[in-house]
């Protein structure tokens, strides 16, 4: 069994992102970048499935500029066997990423695609579902447990009412939730070994896909600063301000 794991390069979750002075976008200059946390969970689950004997190969794939090779090398250090970068200078939207991944799935023919349910920068929660729709594959989203059962995979899902378990025919798409596992750290020996593992670079032209954004960002600006609070001396003053200034009571 082959498992494909899409990953995304994002700003490290500890970094406080600020808008550029001209409001053209977020200021990422000198910002620490990392693998999207949900993608780390996906890589960990794929590696665990391989270690348990349920998979023979784990392939990490990313859609982005050449700097994304850093995150793919980290995936290789975490246990992936090889990596593929679909290189583009565009900032692809979820549909564009799904189209790129569809092309890779058709090229690689994996039995399972495991990806994070969302990225912490866009928080779209769309790519996995769009990929399943484009491929016509079964999907198990928000997975908190994954079990291989012959030619099927059982996925326990996090839903509003608790947990739901679904049985999917392979090939299938799975998106990961936080409770699925706790990702490991890459050891120094594995980091060194990762430098020798294969990393293939493809272009959108080679794959025959168009991932140009369909929307335009007009501006990115910080939220307005919160006004200072007011201290009142008694309940009558509070009621007066709520009624006459805030106008939230009548």
C-alpha cells in the first residue's frame, strides 16, 4: 500500500503575524516557517501505518515555491520515503491545491491520501473535500482514529455530537484532527538521512494544470484597537451608559 501525504509550508504557530505597511498582505519577511501542524499529524499517521506493516511507502507532496523543500525534507526525516514538490510562485487557493494533488494522485496511484483537515494560515478546511470530489473517492474527515481492515479503512470522526465511525472503500481520502496522534520529533541521524532521500520537483505545466487564484486580495489590515474600558461607581451609572451611550438596553 502507498500513502500520499500532502503538506503545507506555513508561518510557525508561535509567530505573531503582522500586516505589511502598505496593507498588500501579511509581512512574512524573516518569519519562522514550519509544517502546518495538522499536516504533521498526517505524516505521523502515515508513518505509523507503515511501521505497523499496513503500508510499504509514504510519499510527501507539497504545492508551493522552492522554499517548501525545507518542509518536505523534514517530512523525510520524520519517516517519509520520498517527496514531490509541485513548484509554483502563485499562492494557490484550496481548489488549485486540490487540482494539483489530483494530478499527483493519478500519477502515483496511492491507496490512501492523508492530509490535515485545514491549514492554520487560511483555515479553509476545503482541500481534502475538494480532492475527494475531483477524484470521486470516499472520504473520512476530522479523523481521530484510523484502522486498516483489508481493502477498507475505518475512520472514527470527530463530529458535533461526539464520534462517528465510517468504513471506506479504498482508495480513500482522510483528513486529520488533533486527537489522531502526537507527532514525533525528527532525530539528528534521520535528518542527515533525509538529505539523501529523493525529492522530485514538478511544474504545473508538466502536470497540465492551472492553479492560478480565482480571487484577489484587496488589502490585509490589523483589527481596530480595542477602546479602553470605563469604570463606573454604581449600578445606576452602568444602566445609564448601557441605555444612553451603548444603546444596548431600552
